[in-house]
């Protein structure tokens, strides 16, 4: 039971960081954070990560993306709350889950996701993103890397 409370607390902290950072970013609107490298710049992203589906005019897109978000939350939530996985996998799943929750909250509240971290070099700009996106990408990368390492270990032995 302690483990479940700890996991819930971790999720709550990560989702709170994401939501609070979006709140602060919306009040600031724009600010140069690191000259010639990073701005805080608000973008309303109606699509998914990297702006995929942003230009789609599909009438039920927002509802569809919320449903997909809930499916993701249920799937990764079930994996996350299993106690048989190694700690590193739990960390990765917790990141994916909290990022998914943060972005679904935005979709329900605003109909889009609030992105605000703008990384750039001269005229080139990376996709604008938020903490939830970072959680998801880091979590997925770590989870896949862990699986690759586990597979390699199993092939060697």
C-alpha cells in the first residue's frame, strides 16, 4: 500500500510541475530565457507531439485525442501500478503516465495543449514543447533503451 501511495505522490508532483509551469508560462507569454538558444513562447498545440495533426480540421479531433489520451493513461497506468517491474522501468512508465495526464488535462480544459519551451539556433527552431512532452519522450526513450539492453543481455546468456 505504501508503494501505491508513493507512486501516486510522484505522479501528482510531476503533473503539478507540468500544470504550474504552463500556468506561469501563460502569464508571461514571451521571454528570452537563454539568449540565442531558448525562449519561453506560448503555442496552442491542437495536435500531438511535434505538432502532428495540428493542421487537421477533423471535427472530432479534440475528442479523439482525449480518448487516445485516456487509453494511453489506462494502459501505462496498469503497467505502472504493477509491482513486479524493475525500478528503472517504473520510473520510465511514471514519466510517460504523468506526461499523458498533463496533456489530457490541457485538452479537456482548453481544447489544445499549452506548449512554451522554444529551443532554437539562429533561424532554426525545434518544435515548441512542455514538461509533459519531455516526460513522455524521456520515459519512452528510457523504456525502449532498457528493453534493448535487456534483450541484448538475454541474447548473450
